C-alpha cells in the first residue's frame, strides 16, 4: 500500500492527538503498513474489506434501502410519547390576529403597538 512513506507525517498526527488512540495506535499503523506491503490481500481480509461485486444486491441488504421494512419509533427507555422529551409542535396563539386588529389583551390599542412585540 505504500503508507510507510508517510510514516513521519502520520506519527506527527498521532503525537498531536489528531488520530485518536481510540482509532488505533501508531504501532498498529506500522504493522498494517508492513502487512499491506507484504500481503495486501491478508490485510484486506483481516479488516473485512472486500470489493463489492453487485452494488444493487449489496445495498438491498441495507435497512435504509429495503422497501419491505416498516419502521416504528420506540422512545428511549423511560420516556413515553407524551413526555416533554417529545414536545408538541409550537402553535402561535396570535396566528389569526392581524397587526392592525385590536389587541386581544383588551387594551384598545392596535396589536402592533401592544402585544406584538
């Protein structure tokens, strides 16, 4: 794969924390780079990387591309549909009042001069 030619740059990325140790360690990168040079097929098999031979067949197994799949949303544990985790849509209480209409608060002023702001 030829990644060992970038070893110094990649080591710098590890040292600066740009590549997290949660992803891999620098020593694992070196092992993969060496295996990629000596036996690239084994490296691909170890990482479950295979070429896709039939894209349509492959994507048809993905849940987001399945037409027969019905999705039901289950709220997270401990929440029900009526909890404030799932608030109702906001309804504007002034949606039917024009700006030049009398204010509904009863002040006698126009809505735009009273409660609009």
